C-alpha cells in the first residue's frame, strides 16, 4: 500500500516547491493544500503540525514529518522511502 501524503503550501514558496519536487521525482502522489493567504486554513494546519506555522508542512499517513528541510533530511538518511511504503 502506498502512503497517504499531504502537503500544505503557498504557490510561490521556494521551500514548498523544493519539497514537492522531491516527492514528484520519487514518483509519490500527494494531496496539496495551497493555503495562500487563508488564515483559517493555516490555523488548521498549525493545529495538525503541533503549532508549526511555517510552510510547507508535510504529513505521511497522518503523521507530521515537518517541513522542507525535514523531508530532505529523511531522504538523505534513507528513511523517507520507509515512511512512504508503510501503511
């Protein structure tokens, strides 16, 4: 089973684009929530992300994994694929 991946973004955010590119290059399908200027959506995201309001915020199987630097760190440590294949 493939993992359910969700990412909260702003369209012009370079970190969001970098995180999405990593997922896309790995062939990962994800649900993107573009929350540009939507404070209610950002508050909902922050609630899910333990108070973090920076973008992007990424969730794999409803588990908060963090932002752009966090997902790239998981990739460099060889741990991202494991999360993406877990059900």
